[in-house]
C-alpha cells in the first residue's frame, strides 16, 4: 500500500482572516541578509 502525503501548509500574513475574537498576526523584520548576513522575521499577536 502506498502512503499519500498531502501538504496543508498555508502562508501566514497580516491580512489573513482569523476566527472572531482571535488576535491576528503582526510581522516585523529583525535582520536582513544584506545588512546582517541572515534573515529573521518575528511574528507576534496583534
């Protein structure tokens, strides 16, 4: 029997809908490849 894998990954962004009463997301770029040699983005609740 073959195993079937289904990827349900979704891209997160600040405008995505959330359930009523649930806080949305806020993204903030902490480091960039050009300036710091690596990239990092922090994700927080609004």
